């Protein structure tokens, strides 16, 4: 398997060298196809729409460092839930698990509810959700019961919304937040001291540009937050399928009609560059106009900011090559 991957990588690199702009990652696409097959198969037998199963799976993969390489599905159900409390034998016989009120179910028809089998895991999760029902609200309640964390529920529901809208889990496009034909400049300011509002560290990249330059979504995502903030001015926050939160601040204004809950894609105009913030609502012009762009990661327990600069550089390069 390792050798095959290596050969695959060499071949892929060769192809990439030949065709500089080839945007696909062949290995991952194959995995996505297999996953989609499994989500849809599970939907057919449980009536839980595939995009909720895919969203839970994606959310769990975002909270883990890595999924075991021989596994397709990242959902991990604890021994206690799977086998039932007090079931110390950990035997995968479905009837035995049922005696202990475990969740574990047999999805692939071999009579065993195997804790590490992709089909069994997905079928178990879908069956458990189905106990609450299979409409959107039922599913949301089941996800809440399972994770018992507001941000987890919201992120999963948002990922499901994105997958449903685009009909796929393969969403690899990205965009730079400003158009390539605009004048802009930015440098790596990660961790710089901020002049106003105390000794906070600067968490993001400032992209300087003129008032009114359109600001675009960089990723697929759902608008999670919109409104005024004393430091950020008019700002907007978008959650992507990787559980990253993208924060766009100091906007001059918003694109007409954009609201919390909207699905966006790379390139969707969300507002324009401004200099709002550092005061009560409407305050503007206390600093040169720029887009403050921040990125935050959620691992299922806590959220932290990370440096967006290398991502911006990468997206800018890709956007320039597109022309
Ligand atoms: Zn900034």
C-alpha cells in the first residue's frame, strides 16, 4: 500500500510538472467517491439524508489528528456507547450488545456490529439518529444529544447545508479575498502588538486596499456571524467544512442580502473594504482602509487562531495563475 502510494505520488508529481495548473488531488478524490457511496447506501437503509452523515463524519475528522489509513469513516463511538454500559466482554454480536443497550449495529449484514468497521459505524450512527426521527429538527436534536456542545451542533448543521447545496463533499476550490485587478498589499503581521484596545496580540493579516474594493469569501462555508464589533467594525464570520472560522473585519459595508445562515462559495462577494471599528457603531476612518482577515480552528473542545498569511499567499498565487 505504501509503495503504491509512493508510485502514485511520483506519477502525480510528473503529471503536475507536465500540466502546471492541474488542480486535483487524485488520491483524495478516490477516497471521497468511496465515502459518498457509503453515505448514500446508509441513507437508503436508514432514511437519514447522506449530507448529515457526511457532515458528522467530516466534523469528526476535523477534530482528529489523523484517521487510521485503512479506514474511510472518521466517526469514533466510545466503547461504552457501542457495547453498552457494563458490557465488558466487548463482543461484537449484535444481540449481546442489545442486551446491554449498546448503540452498536451491524451495517454490512455479517451479523456482527464491529466497532472498527466503516459500514457498521455509519449504520450505527444513522440508526441512533433515527431514534429521534429523520427530519431536520429531529436530526439536530439527535446531534445535540450526542455532542452536547452548541458549536459542534452548529458546525455539523452548517457543513450539511453546504454538502446539500453543492451535492458533493469534494469542495477544493479557494479564492483570494480581494480581486486580482485591485491594488492591495499585505505582509506577515502575525503576533504584532496592536495599538488600540490594550495589549492584545494581532491575530490575523491586514490587507491594505482602497475603500469599496469587493471582499470575497475565500472558501465554501456558511455565514455564522454578521454585525458590529467595537474592534472589528462591520465584520462577518464564515465557517468552512474543515471547521475553520474565517473572520473579515473593518468592512465598509455588506453585500446586499447577505445574512447569517447563507451558504457561500469561493468568490462570493460578501462586502467591501473599509476602515470601520474602534468605536461605537458606524465609527470609521481611525486607520487606513484595510481588510483584517483572521482564521480560527475548532477541534471540538476549543477554538484558537492561527496565522492566515501562508494561506493568503497560496490563494493569491492560485488566483494569479487562473488568468
Ligand atoms: Zn488586523
